[in-house]
């Protein structure tokens, strides 16, 4: 982004709240996203090169960043996922949190670089502690530029839990600081194998 990231104290007990149904931000995001995909396909490999300055104020207004959108574009072009609808859903949860909990004020900090290891477990689910920490940072707008929520190592876990990334974000929001509520939601939905064993934790972000 390298726009600023949000001002939030800590995760509160506030649960997701529907904001007025004003979805005109989605077409605007789509336009910016499509342009970024085109620029990336032309060989541009930096957020400043694929997302123009005119888009930055809009991204700030919905609580996201050029870096976060660039990461989604990179994953889509290189891996074929996540698609735009998934990106918009994730961004929509973050936008709702930004506008309601944070009242549109960006955080002045980023998540600490030392997230839980990809090998850390909660309730027998490897990767769960890490993705919970990433989801909380995503909600607050505090992800470091090196970290992505919904990356190629998050996605196998979420598939094994039969959850979409935006759904998981909402569960983390509703749970507040209670990891066990998140664990229970995963247990209710997850496939027998907690995580796809083919996922390469060495690529973790």
C-alpha cells in the first residue's frame, strides 16, 4: 500500500454488523482489479506499477491497500485463484469491520512479524493458529506487507474446513478473542483430514 494501515485497539466483542447496502464500491473495485490484472500480465511486478495513484484513495476508503489487492492479482494470474468474487467477499468483510468497528479510522500499527508457525496446532488442526492470527490482522488492516490472508497455503486449510475465506473472516470477527469458538466452528464443518497434506508450509505467508 502502501497506504497506511488501520488504527484499532484490540479485537472487541463487536460482531459483524450489516452496513447500509451500498454496493457501488464493488464495480469500482472490479475496475481497479481488472486494470491491475492487465498490468501484471504485461510484466509489471510491483503494486505501484499495477495500481495507479488514483485508485489509492478509494482503496483507503474501504480499508484495503494496494499491496493487499496486488497479492490477490498475483495469486490469480499465477495460480488461477482466488477469483474476483472471492476477493470482493473478503474485501467486503474487511470494509464492514473498517467502517463499523474502526469507524473508518485506519490503524497505526501492523501485526507483529512473528505469527504462529505454520506447524502450530489448535485442537489437532495444523495451521489454524496461524490463519486465526492472520484473519484478525486482516480484519484490523494490520497485515504486514509480507503476509497475505487467503494465500496459497491458507486455501488448502480453508477447503479442508469447507469454508470460504470471507466466511472464516466473519467467524473470527464473531468469536472476538475466543479461539475455541473458532475451533468449534471448524470442527463442525471440517473434513476428516484437518489440512491438505500436499500444502507446502515452506511457502507460508
